[in-house]
C-alpha cells in the first residue's frame, strides 16, 4: 500500500485590541484545508470540529484568567 501524503496549509491570526487601561478584545481567526481535495472533503469536517473545540477551550481559559466582571 502506498503512503498518503497529508499536507495541510492554513492561516491563523490573533488580534489584540485595547479596550481601556486594563482590558483588551482578543480576536482569533483560522483558515485551513488539506492540499489534497479528496482528503479535504473527507477529513475537513473533523478538523473543523477540532478547531471549534480549541476555540471554546481558548475562550473558557480567557474567561477564567480575566475573572468575574
């Protein structure tokens, strides 16, 4: 059986916007895709689910660090 090359490309951007002396707004965007169209169609949904979970974990951690308002 031949090996399958799984190349992934993507971009991610973090943006920190000041919202006062002690606060800021954090924006995060990510775009990804497999270079192989078939693999992208098959596995792209799983990566999207993983990214949504990572985003939720990031938000929960940020809320935990900032404390109650």
